[in-house]
């Protein structure tokens, strides 16, 4: 797998697997998912910022955030709220959480697909292979997020993560 290239596949009909190698050590890549001051630099597609990012990083804790489009265009000013509930954390190797769409108060939006996510951080001798498995309740729910442009968004998001990692090195 080439550095900086997102690979995606569907396992079965309701699990989306995303993989990419980052040119940074495992501990540093893990920190990017743990600390608000890092997430604010890279979470979300190009042109989106993270004005709200509240994290209680522990099993049972939550991450409540708002992505806001700051780029002129059809989505300018649009906000997208999310809430994650952490299930298990093995630092610096794995984060398991359920990800929901929510409102500004943290109320989960049951009308939009939720995903059960496991993010693995695999040490490759100085670089890190990130493997993200997102399981949805049905093939239809997975298709819904794909139709919403999720693959394009995650590609841009992980490009921003690579850029932020390089700025820190």
C-alpha cells in the first residue's frame, strides 16, 4: 500500500474498512485522535473547521463535536454535529467507539446512520498503518453514508491528518 493512499473495501455488506499508512510513529498518530488541540487541525473535510470539540477520552466517555463549513459555496456556514461514545481504548493501539449524528445539545439523531467503529494503530517501524472498521446495522445504512459522500470526506480528512502530522515533526 502506497503511503498517503486511502484503501477502502466493504466486508460483508455492512462493514466499511478504511486503511492508510501515515508517515509518523504510532504514539503520535494515536495522540491525534485523543486531544482536542490536535483534532481541531484535521478533523473534517477540506474547508471545514471544528469550533466545538469536547472530549472525555476514556471507556464510557464521550466526544461531542461540531464541524462547520468555512469555505464559500453551497455548504458555507452549515454545521454537522456528532457524538461518539467510547467503548474501549488500548493506548496507543486501538480505539473502539460508537459514532452518532447529534444536535448541539448532544442528543443523538436516530434518523441518521450510527456506526460501531474500531480504529487500529499498527506500528510499522516508524510509520503507522491506520485501519478503521465501521459497522452499520444494515447494508442500507452503510449505503446511506456512502451516498452522503463519506469516502470523499474521509479522504480529505486523512489528507489533513497527514499534513498536520508533518507540521508537527
